[in-house]
C-alpha cells in the first residue's frame, strides 16, 4: 500500500508542477472570470454614444416623425436623423460618421418599403430594430385607413393567451426547464472536456514512461496493477484540484455579479436558482465518467510504445465520448425522448445523458440508482480486465495494432 501512495503522490505532484498544467489552469481561471464578468466588461467597453441612422423619407406622406417615434419605442439607443440628400448621407456612412441610412418608399403590394444601407450588414441588430419599427408604423397606417379604433388596434396586435402545463406530478415548469437547460448545457461541457482531457492525460503518462524506459524500472519494484490505479487516482486528484480552483473562482465571481447575471442572456443559466442536487449529480457523474474512461485510457496507453501512437490508439474511446456528448446536445431540446432514456442506461453514455435527464426532468430515483449501479459495475469489470491488459501491455514494445495489441497484452499477462 505504501508503494501505491508513492506512485499516486508522484503522479499528482509531477503533473501539478508542469508548465502545461499551470498555464492551462491560469488561462481557464481567467476565462471563467471573463465569462462571469461579461456583463460588466461589455458595459465598460460599450460606447455611451448612440448609433446614428439617417432616414430619407421618399413617400411624400411626411412619415419621419412617426417613424422616429416608433424607432425610439423599439430601441432608444438608435438616434434617427432626417435627410434628403442620399449622396451626402452615403458619404457620411462611408466616412463612418453615421452607422447607415434608411430609404422609406411607397410600395404597391406592401404599402411601405424600407431599404437599409450600411458599410457592413453583418450586425443585424440595428437592421432588425429598424424593420420592427417600420412594421409597427405600417400596422398603424393600415389600421388608420380601415378606420379602426385604438381599442381595436390593441386587440388586433395582442397575441392570444398561451401557456404550457405539465400534468405529471412534480414535473418542472417551462421556466424551470429553460433555466435547467442552460445550466445543464454548461455542466455537460465541463463533464465532456474533463473526461476527455484527463483520460487522455493518463494514456499519455503511461506511454511517456514506456518511451523513456522508466516503466522497466517501475515494474521491478511496483506491480503494474498498483501503478495503473495509483495513476488513475493521482490524475483524479489533479482534476479535482483544477475543478476546485475553477468552480471556486467562478462561484465567488458569480456571487458578486449575481444581480446582473439574473437578467438578459445570463438568465437562461439560472444562476440565481441553482438546484444543489444538480451540482451534486454533476460531480458524481463526472467522477464516475472519469474513472470509466481513465481505466480504459490506461489500458490503451499501456499497449502503446510511442507517444505518437497514443491518439490513434485512444481514438475509439474518444469517439464514444463525442457520441455521448452529441446525443446529450440533441437531447437538450427533448430530454424525455425514448432514445435519451435508453442511452442513459448505457454505461459509456450515462455520465452525460443520465445527468442530462436528472438536470432537466424529475427522474425516479430507482432509474438513477440503476444507471449509477451499471456504471460502477462496468468500472469494476473494466478495472479487472484492464488490470490484466495493463500488466501485459507495459511489457510490450514495438508497433501497436489496436485490438491485436490488446490480445497480445492479455496473453502476455497470463505468462507473467
């Protein structure tokens, strides 16, 4: 057991001190700070000057004042200025004195026609607001021509009352689902990148030791099985260290900006109404997913003799992670779909997909227990088989041919 802790601590400390780990951690912490302070950053870099758009009214009906009022009602950050000389206005747009200009014309089929011109039309926000204001103006003109009263206009423009109600007991409301969807989306990325990155790290660690012939020294004093599980847990501690730093920085930053993050874009992530059980399940499935794929990665890495062959050898494992992630992304729109329910019980997919269901639906506990039980059983089984592969794989040198190499490793472990 003493040798186990020596290998574990060596794996943890050696990786903790590497420049790549330090640089990655610093960059990710900076990214977390930037994202959690995005609202304040946008305010700091945002210009207080309003966007100026010229309007050339060619309808002959003196619509400028009415249209200006509609634009201000839609977006008060757009300043509308009147103009009649298109050549002069176009020059101002080219010189970037104003953002763009809008031609208002009569149209036989549609009543009104607007043509917006700017240096670049990649920013569609202003164009959309101008179009919305023009639509409102056209509706009012049409209502006036039909002699509709103000009350009739309001009734015409008022959308019908519509709501969705879940009949199932304890089902989440539409608002809860929207907030859960944003939070689950973020945590799925955390699980995806965490499992993929740290599992690959183990495969690279084993292959590096074999390449440098360090493995030959290690196996003479520490059993291969002890090495494998010590490395897996050592990298697991490393991942926990990194995640604690990320979530610690994120928690403090989000807590300070919670008021701003409950509004606008960040409202979909539900930071103000985070369910603690969702976070707990995220940690459980992330760790179980890591143990599953880390054990598989250690086995695959043990049969590789060159670092260059690691990516090719672990590519089937990588594909499993990617497939699970893609299924989870498709399932965000319909987490109760049958294919989501079925795949949530498949161990190689359940770390992401069962978490998706738990985060967005009220899943019976027995289903969660079965999924976790199957996942743990698969980890144990993979650990037993993987230990045999690892035991023979660390002694193999030469070219690696995937399944053929695994078969050779199993045969070699029986002779040992």
